[in-house]
């Protein structure tokens, strides 16, 4: 009866197994195959060869010369900046970006994610209602209530510094935006369609956020 190693779950035969060296070597090779650093010319070659990737797989791509790993949901380039599109939502009615733009980039090094997000409002953007949130590129690990992101926003009332915080202390996929919602007070509140300093967002307004956090 074939047994398996305790750490890597690799198969090995027992003295009582039928002698079949090619079969035993094949089983071991197949067990090791997905645990090595795979090598492919391009991402397309990798995806064609690895049709059912599992979390933790690692692959080197000759072009563009990067190391990628599978998160369980998607292949991510290690240490390089990857594009993502943040979801811009609101507590009551979601905004619609229209002819504005929502862009983002992120890089993962080990368990640390660095990201930047930018929302630029256009002439056909609608602003929904309720407090705003933006999505993160990857779910957070345990934040301990300490993680905050920083940024800047522009509304009809001018530019203001904003801070952002994950929506939960573990496994957060979104974060909320906070800043001055009144021109007469330095107190901050969660930002929504009311804008900054008591002046609503309009065409030409923007949010720009940068942050670093531990991934799940």
C-alpha cells in the first residue's frame, strides 16, 4: 500500500507493493511536478499547460521575466505592479463612473500588498448616495485595527487629505473614506456624495489613495 510523506504528501512504495519501478517513479514525479517552480515562455503558455492551478503554485515567465504565483483565485506577479479596477460603492445607492475613470495597481511581496487607487470623476459620473467605499486588490489578513491608508481628494470645496480604513479587522475586501465634510470644523467623517468641506463632488473631482497592508 502506497504511503505519503508527512509534509509534502509525496507518494512512496512499501516493500510489500508489487515491484513496478516506472510506475513508482511516475507517481513521485507527478507529485513533485506541481510543487516546483514551473517555467514557461509566456503567461499564455502557463495557462495552457496549467489548466487547474492550485493555491501556492509558482511559475517563472521568460517574457516578461517575472515570477508569478496562484492565490487560489488568480495568477499574481510577485513583486511587480499589477493592474486592477477598484469597485466604487456607496452605502445606499452606488455611484456610476460614466465617462470618468477608476484605476488601480498593486504589488505583492511576501505577505505584504502595496496598492494605489485613483477615481477621476467625469461629466456623466453620478454620485449615488451614502458613504463611499473602494475595494482592495486582495483581502487583508488580520489588521489588528491599526491599518490606515492615506490619500487626497478634490471636490468643489477644494483639496483635502483623506484617510481610509479597512471595513473589518480581518479578511477585509473594501475600505471606507474619511475626511472633512464641513468647512467650519476640522472633525472628520465618512465621505459620501456630500463631498468635502460641505461641497459635493462634481466633474473634475477625484480620490487618490495609497496604502500597504498584510494579505490574508
